[in-house]
């Protein structure tokens, strides 16, 4: 934890101290692996930070990481439906090469059908990885600096967050490989995320549905779209769980995944612990109906 977490200062919080005390007691009394794993679930409450998990695995951390760039969900978790002149693009996860492909295909369908408004449903989307890229880039109309990741290397050498001059001097990170990202963010300490417009684009009114289960990479997409000024967010405050995690081996066949980088929106600051606020507040269950009403008012 001390050598890998994005900011060791977070290990000095009262919430982490409470977890450590509970976990030491659980470890001393555990008689088998199940005791330890269930004990962790009891002890860890996400109060100190998100994206921290402990498991028993036959695969090593290196084997887990190796699969991610080619990982496919195997189910269609991104798809578009049409309600007269309104397209509704539902995205259940940001994980998977196939999710990226489904989002690209959905925008092809949107271009072919030419709806007047678009609703993007990110409710209950717990994040994942870089399906955020096609979603944002099919909507923005000019390059957008979404935000930047800060890891332990930066926090160990610098006081405070990067200044505007630091960010201006940092070239945008390229490649969009999850493996390359994990390596780069830990070795470089600072990564800047820039989105580039992609075709086919959508230029009509856009509404993004969010709720308190919209998390991680889905929050990154939500924030970037909000920063573009091109969308209206409808629903609830997002989860505020926007850290990037990686995997590490622990003695005895255990695996720990922990946050190695914190994300700061260029426009809106830190998302972890804060979330992204909607422009139009609505209970999650009513958000789609609210967005459709707003869309029809805009296009009629």
C-alpha cells in the first residue's frame, strides 16, 4: 500500500486507521481464507478512498493485467433505440473492446437515422476502462482537455497539484491502451487526457442520464461531456469514485487492486469524493422521462 498507492498521505487518515485496526484483528482471528476475505469486506467501507479490493486468485497480477487490452465482455452492453426523433444510447459499462465497438456502431446507426436529439443513459454504469473515448469523441466538436491523472511519483516530488504551466508543458497521453496507461501513470507521475472529435459526430441537443451508481470511467465521460458545454446532465449526483486502480501480488496467492492515480477534471476539479452534479435534478427512475420532455421542448 505504502509503495504503490497514488498518495500515501491518504493512509494516514482516520478512516484508513480504522480499517487497519479492524483488519489486523480479523487477520489474527481468521482460521481460513474465507474468514480473511469476508473480513476484508466488513472492514473496508470506501470512506478513505475508492477502488481498493482484496481477493484470492490463481492468476498473478501480471496475468490479470495482460488480458485487459483485448478483454471482451461477451454481451451487448451498449446499444441505441429510437423514440421518434430521439435516439437513446444506453451504455451499461465502460469495459471491453466490444463495448467500444458497440458504441462506434451505435453512432453509425444514429447518423443513418438522423434523430434530432440524443439521450445517453449512464445510470448504474460503474465504469471500467476506455469506452469513455468513443462516447466523448463522437459528441465533441473540437479537441477537449478532459483532465489529468496524478500518481505517487508526482505526489512524492511536488507540493500540491500541477500548476497550469505544468499541464501546458505536458503532452497529451497517446495510445489509449490500459496496460500502457497503468505503466505510464506510475512511471511519469502526471498524464494529461485529451479527447479528439471523431466521425460520425452528433450535433443536436444531448442529454446524459446519471445517478449515484454512475462511477469511475463513467464519471470521467460525464465530466468531459459537461466540460464541453454541449450536453445537459439529468438525474442524480454521481458516485464520486474516480480513481484508477491496478493489480499487485500479495504473498500466499492473494491479489490486491488499489488506486494508483487520482483524476482531476480540468474544468471541475477533483471528482473522487465529490462526484459530478446534474444540471437538472431528477430521481434516477424518472430521469429518462425528464430528458425526453426536455429534448422534445428543444426540438419542437
